[in-house]
């Protein structure tokens, strides 16, 4: 084999190696691209799910707070009503005299 043939043979081997490597690079690129698309889809779905779950949690918390506030308000009204009945029932003669005196001072 002449040196020119050896040189051409070496160039062919280098070219074949380059083609194999380029093929492997292209295949790896394709896999990474597909994985990236899958990951992007997963992230998008996760964000949508998290947003939906968050909105449901806010609605639930708001409703629970509203019910709790309503129950507390109702209890306060009931307590005030009961106390007002007790207070009005405790008016005795000295208290009536004091109220009348206070009203007559104004006149």
C-alpha cells in the first residue's frame, strides 16, 4: 500500500467516524428535545393543577371564614339579646328615680 492509499484510507476512516459521531449527536439531540417537550408539558399541567387547587382552597377557606363569622355574629346577637332582656328586667325603683331625675335635668 502506498502512502497516498494509506492517507486516503485514513481519511475514509476519519469520515466514517465523523458520520457515526454526527449520527449519535443527532440521535441524542432528538432524545433531549423530546424530553424537554415532555417536561414542558408536565410543568404546564402541574402549574394548571396547582392554580386550580389554590383557587379551590381559597374558595373553601373563604366559605369557612364566612360561616365562622356568621356563627360568631349570631352568638353575639343572641348574647346581646339575652343581656338586654336581663338588664331591662332589673330596673328597680332607685334606678327608675335616677333615670327620671336625669331626664328632668334636661328639661
